């Protein structure tokens, strides 16, 4: 990293710590909202660095909207969770961990207008309007998502749950990394809500792409061409790959298609490949410098949660 980038990173780190500490103690005051929006805009534009994410994947923030940037900053300022230091797919007993992240993002989203009270109904209405009522609403379900198809608008809307991640911060990491690696199918975050079962969901829009099935060999060649190697975790058709910094999994035959302009990954399990993931990774980042022992807005929220 050259001197200019280093100084920019340190300045961003200090600004992030400052807004995180103020939100932790004071909540979403008008000044804190203004400063949060400013640093989120700078991150989106590439003039500030979000140190949690590798330099090469910073572009994933800009492709995901200011909403994604702001929510990622908010989650950055929350205590580390057990889910973030467990082996991959070994955190089922921690479901519901990190609730403070959900509550903070919900409170912020309600204030600034990015909260969906009835997400299924609202997305169904969007697709009906886009389709002029002639196509109806085509809905599909994945293991972690409910998908609404806007055929005429060439878009897909998804409600993404935290099922595979437990905590919102990891789910946002997934979106950022996906957007950087697979920009043709970037996930643009529109807002947040709770589904009909009361579970927290991230609401995104994605380009609708038609295509053909991609063979296992083709999927592997595609990932190898991007510098990935096998993660040695082949769950049947669920192929998994890694670099020293990233893990990308669940590349099954339904999540990768060949469109008019080549191979497109429409869904994947993307993670920072930290050593505790036990996927051969070596990625690390500077932990936020936020004093979570200070009383105030968040400590009161946590006491109510308990």
C-alpha cells in the first residue's frame, strides 16, 4: 500500500471509529445521521476505505448502494460475535446472535425511510405494477431467500434472510464480496424489513438474466480463471472455492448460468476467509476501536433485549 492510500485508510479508520462510538453512545441524532451518510457516500465513491473488506473488493460497496454502505458502517460498530470466529457451517446453535446489529439497522432504516413494513406485499406490488398485471407475480424460494421476478423490468427482487450467517454483518459481507466478484449480477440493497415469520431480511434488486445450465467443469474453470482454488469442501453439486482472502461456495447448477455475455453467478455463499473459518484462509483486518463498555443508547437497547 502506498503512502497516500495508507493515510486515506487511517483517516477513514478514525472517522469510522468516531461515528461508531457516537452512535453507540448517542444513537441516531441528526448530526450522527448526517455524518453517517457522509462517510457512507465517501465509501461508495471510493474516497474513504472500509477496512473490514479487502482493497480489491471495495468496489462491491459502491455497487450495492448507499444503503449497503450505511448499514455496513453501523454493523461495524457492534461487538464481535461468536458466529464470526467459528468454523464455516458450524454455528447453528448461535441463531439469533448479534441482535443489536439488526435493531440498530432497523432503527436507522425506519428514520431514513429504508424500512419495509410488509416486504412480501410491497415487492409483490412492485412486480405487479412493472408487469402491468399481465404476468402476475412469479415467486421462487431458495434456502435463504424469497425471490420475486419482474419479467418486463428485467429485474429480480429478493428477501435475503440471515439463515446462513446468523448475524447481519456477515450477510452484508456476502453482498459486498458478491458485488465485487460478480458485478453483472450485483445485489443492490434497497432496504430492510421483517418477513411474514418476523425474521430480519435484506431487500435487494438484481438484474434478471436468462441462460443455460453451466456444467461442473465449466463452473470450476470459471472460478479458477478468477484466481480461486478448490476449498476441498464439495457437497455434491455445491462447489466451493477459496483464495487467501475470500471463500465462495454453494456454486450449484441453479446458482450459476451461462447468459448472452458468459458465465453469471446469481447466488453464492461469499465470506471473508479468516483463519477461524478453517478454509485455508489468512485474511485479517484491524478491529474497530470502539469502547462498548460506555453506557448510553446501545447499552440501553441491549439491557431491554436481555
